[in-house]
């Protein structure tokens, strides 16, 4: 393959993955005009129009769809080989597009991104916060953090940590409404719903024989966890959440665990990325960095264990009998 054809195919692929000439140019460190010239050269070489272009959107022509379907597998191998060659001789570099869950990203990732950029001066980060499961391939993301069940078999997943689901409430709510002693008593309480948990109309408990599914109700629900934590802190109800989201509040006593002897299903936290034979060094660097900042055991578990040990120490030794 000639260098000219390679550069034309590289531009074609970048435009399709990123959805615009400007984004493709940024990824390849070129000008939008250079991307346009390479696409024009490829169309002239083939004698067909590959892309419909307008001021608002790009779309493949029928010939473009057929051509891309035929060359995509070979192109992926060629581009991956180019990435391997570049990465052997250079530090991680280029734009890294990352999708982060809103609350987890705000609490545990965003405060450390300055350190990541200082370590890797060749990387530019584009971080998008969204609790939905974005289409990494279709939307041009290099990596994402996903909390919960994984379903997309096109992606490679690496577990970063695990977190427990727990029930929490503010001391003032429990003083007013009472502490539940069994899951069935939740029907008498105001329950705060995170709507992206599947099956939010009932909560499922484990650990004592068959799973126990308890219908719950409440007048407040949201698709973002942080405002629900705030509502729980104000004493507005009992919240099912993940330990990472409330570790600081539990350690400080601003929230209290409800029904601690009953367990809910744990949640896996994974880094996911498109399933290619070769993972770019920039993605490898980011996933390794995530593992280092979360740690093992996870930072939220260390916080809660430290608080528990401090409480035990404050209580003093057990009396002699």
C-alpha cells in the first residue's frame, strides 16, 4: 500500500469514527483542510463519491457503505499496526475520549485527572459525564467506566473494583420514622429511587435462603445519584445506593446504614474499551491510572474500615467478666 493511499484511508476512518472533519483533524493532528484533501483524493482514486457532506451532518453514500464494509477489517489491522509502530517509539499521545458515570467520575476520577495529564503530556483528555451506557464504537469513545452488568460483547472489560449496594438514611429520618428491622418494613417508609437501577420498584435482598424481593415506594426519584444522596442527608427517605457514593457520609455519621445484616447484590466497576487486537498505549495508561487511584481494597472500603476501627477504639476495650 502506498503512503498516499494509507493516509487517505486513515482520514476516511477518522471521519467515520469521530463524525466530523474537525474532530478527525484533531485526532490526526492535521487541519480540516488536509482531511478534506485526503478524502477528495480517495474519492478521485476510486472514481466514486463516498460521503454526503452538508453543513450539519455527514453520511455515507451507498458506494461509501459498500466500500467501507469491504475495507474495514483490513483497515483496522493496518491502523492497529501503525499504532503499534508509533507506540513502540513514543510515550502515550493523542486525544483520549472517555465516558464516565456522573457521580463516580465526580468523586473519584475528576480530582486526579490533573495528575494523569502531568504524567502524560502527550495526551489530551475529552471527558464526558453520562450515566447512560454510551455506544463506545458508534460515538467514538476510546474508553468508559461502567458500573453494573455488562452486555456489549464487542467491548473488552477490565474490572477496576467492586462496590456494595446498601441502604442508608439520615439519623434524623430514622429518629422520626424508626429504624427498620426487617426488609418487609420498608413498605412503611419513604424510599428514594435511583431510576437507572433496574427494577427500582422493588429491592432484592440476599443471604438468607431464597432471594427476597420487597416492593418499595416513595415520591422522589432521579436518574442522578448525587441529588438523591443530598435528599437522604436532608432526612427525606431511605436510599439504595453504592458504598462508593456515600462512604464519606457514612464515615462522618451523616448517614447510617439500614438493615446492615441483609445484603443486596454487589456491583462491578469496569473499564471497557472497543474489542481490538491491540489496545492503544493511551488507553492502557488511563486504565492503569484508574486502578492506581481506586486501589485494592478500594478507596471507599478503606475509608469505611478506618471509620469502623476508630469507632471501635473510641468505645474502649470490652469489660472484663
